[in-house]
C-alpha cells in the first residue's frame, strides 16, 4: 500500500495492483462464487461428490485471491533521501609535481589537461576523481 503526499498531508494508502491484475482477480472471484453456488446447489441433490468438488474449487479460488492481495507489495511514492556525495578532483603538474585538490566540476575526467600550474605555469592534469573521505567515527 502506498501513501501519497500532497500539500494537505498524507492521503489514504492505496494498493499497487495494475488493471490487468485487478481484472484477473475479478474473473477468478466471479468463477469462485459461481463454483461455490453450484457446489451448494448440487451438494443437496443427487451428486454430492460433484458438489464437494465445486466447493473445493470455489474455496481454492477465493484463497488464491486472498493470497494475491497478501503478496501485493506496497509501492512508496516517497523516495528515500539520497545523500549528496562530495566529490573531489586531484590535479597534478607533471613538470614540478605540485598536487592540488579541488571540488569536482562537471566535465572533469582523468588525464584531462585542465588548469595552469600556480608554481611553474605548466598545465595541470587531472590524475584522480574521488569521493571525499568521511571522518572515521570513534568507538
């Protein structure tokens, strides 16, 4: 079941059945009720064995419907919060071995010649793109 969020707050939960699944459930339900009715009609008549068979098939159909509803998974309309990853770009100058770390910018890729070196005026190359390490928690 899902809960839809609006400006007014959460609404009532809804099942996640498609229209095809719903049509199958309705058809199985109609046939199950028909078989139960035929079973109770013929149970008191001259064919009680046939009545038992109709009742078992009708009951199995209703049990299948119950199982379908029980196994229907809830679809959440709310997406879980996604943490923003802090990504850094590592730049190195091949001539003077200066290393510099800056925030990732769109279009960065490894081995891209990017900025001029602040020490020797050479061209710095991107040598790595990493997620920023989180500080380790003490126990």
